[in-house]
C-alpha cells in the first residue's frame, strides 16, 4: 500500500502525464523544431528533412500534433494538391522548453554516452 | 533532395536526438521526479508509486537510466535482498527542466484536451 506522501506526489503528476507524454515522442519534438525554423512547410519537405522517419509515422505524428492544437494543416486545392503544416501559438510556446532540453542534452551527451559504454562493459 | 538549410538544421539536431529521446519516455520522466521527491527508494516502493507500470517496464526503464548515469542502483546484501535507486547529480540536473515541462503542460492541458475533443468530433 502506498503511503500518503507517495499518493500525493502521484496525484500531482498524474493529470498532466497525458500531456507530458507528447514529449515522449522524439519525432514530435523534432517536427516542432523544424516547423519553428522553417515556418509553413509541405508534407514532402518535412519528410526530406527527417530521412529516417517513415511516411506513416510522419503522417501519424502530424495528425496527433494537429489534434492537440500544436500545429495547423492547410490544404491548398491545387494540382497536385498542396498540404502545409504550421505551428500554432501553443506550438511555438514549446520551443523555449525544447531548446532548454536540447541544451541540457548537448552539455551532458559526452558523459551519458561514455557512461553507457562503461556500463555495457561492466555488464558484458 | 533536401536543401542546404534543411540539412543544416537536421545536422544540428541529429547528434543529440539520441539523448533527447530519453525524454520521449514518460516513465523515465516520472521515475526521475519520484526519486527527486523521495530520495533513495526501493524497487517495490517505486512500483507502488506507479501502479500502472509493469514490473518489466519499471525494471527496464531503471536499467536504461542507470546505464545513462542518471541514477545509481545499490544492492544491500540483506535477507530479503534490498535494492535501492537514487538520482545522481546528472539526474538531479534534469529536474528543473521537467518542472518547466510540467508547468507548461498544466497551463495548456485544458486547451489541448478541449482541442482534441473538438478535433475528434470534426473527424468523426
């Protein structure tokens, strides 16, 4: 049985886990940063900027971000049809946080990679 | 073919994607916050604090965080054996970023959930 203090910390974290989990998607972070840097961007161009993402995963991630209101999807009725994605204000408001995260990762990357290597040797 | 500016932004993001991807794990974020709040904590107690995580996923996430040097695992040779997990300095250094993330999520949660609902209706 969890103690009261444990329950409190869980309750405190739980309601927002659903929203925080979006960050758990590395593609979502990358797409937000690319749209921030490039402005309104076509689907195909996004795909070229992230060569290791499949069309299905790119499409699914964009769909989720659109549902959350972090970006808009605009269809231009041209031939061939043109679809562009653009960050909303809410989407833009995430950029400083992602930048902080990226900065932290840059600062600690060497340590973390070295630690992983040493850890694998210990386990091997 | 990607343009030069697109390649640059990709190169800039790529090397740290591997580290940033850790954030992509909602369990990792939650475990770091719980260890920050509770200090050195036994495996079973962590499991009780996160009722919806399986033993296998908890164990795997702790293992990854240990490999990255974000927490330490200490085995106390008692009967029954006691295993405790504790954040390292690197692990603690993530806490302010996770707090900012959590704060953002709290501020935008209602908007995001409302947007999702409206979006589902449009699609339905």
